[in-house]
C-alpha cells in the first residue's frame, strides 16, 4: 500500500521568497509599514551594539541582532494580516479564502449559494458544527441564508447550525474579526463526527464553482505566503 504523501516541504530559499512577497504586498498597501519595521529592527540592534561596546560582551550584539529579526518579523506578521483584511473587505467572496487558510480542521465549500450580484453563502464544517458565512447585500444574503438553513437542517441531525453575516452593521461581523469569531464558537463535535457530517453534506451538495473573478488575484498574497509567516 502506498504511503500517504506528507506535507510539502518548503526550502529555506522558498520561504525567504515567500516572506519577500509578503513584505512587498504589505509595503504597497500600508504607508506605516516600512517606518515601523525599520524602527522595530533598529532599536534592539542599536541597544545590543551599545551594550557590546560598553561591556565588551559580544553576546549582546548577537542577542540584539536576533531580537531585531524577531521584532521585524512580528511587525511584518501583524501589518501584513491587517493589509490583507483591508483588501479582503473590498472583494466579494474573500471570506471563504480566509477560512480555508485558518488553522484547524475547517471544511469549506465556497459559494454554496450565490446571486449574479456577487452575494455568497459559504458552507463551513468544523468542530463547532455547521456554519453558513454570508457576504453581500444584507437583504439578499438573508434570503439565501434562510433557504440554505432550511435545506441543511433536514440532514445535519443534532449538529449545531450557526450563521455569520459579513459586514459592519448591527449583528454582522467585520471580515477582520471573522477568524476570531469562528474560533470562539463552542466545540460540540469530535473529529469523527466532523468527518461523518462532511460526508453527509457532500452527498447533499455538489461543490459549486465560485464565479470567475470573485476574488481577483491582484488582491491575494502569493499562495503559501501567509503560512510562511506562521512557520507552516
């Protein structure tokens, strides 16, 4: 029996290239990014250099350099995620892509229901149960949500059914808080139950295709880039 393929290994050069792409992506969209990352890098480095000069202990220089790299990477991680979320708010269909890149076992069906006006309802299956994530015009997506909730309620059994509407109005969730909102949902299913529920719903719903152009490539960071920031 052939062994299952393990996760693809990323070479050091590839990881550096991914980080460089994230750096460029963020610098083009965040005017404060370069000043912040330069400051974060220089402060520990200057401090380590001064300590090494006055104490004669060159370990301080090495420590300062390491702290400078860590600080710069921290700024890059925070500001790049913020830049990505700002871009995502302008693009229909982006919520599905964000959930697909979350840590954990999240089974995502983008565009389970949609309209020609670029309103979407995405299906998400995870430890909290079944989650319908809607984005688009509030009145239209509420109608889509109602239809999908009635359809899914017949086959999900005792699993919890949640719904999230992306937006800034009362009762809605900004896309920048989507990850946190999903992670805070109570876990009610085991891994085996998630698998069983996923299989059951796949029999009910064929995986639809997102309309072409729903998430323009020019707003997305390179594939694997943000995972590189997390060391994955």
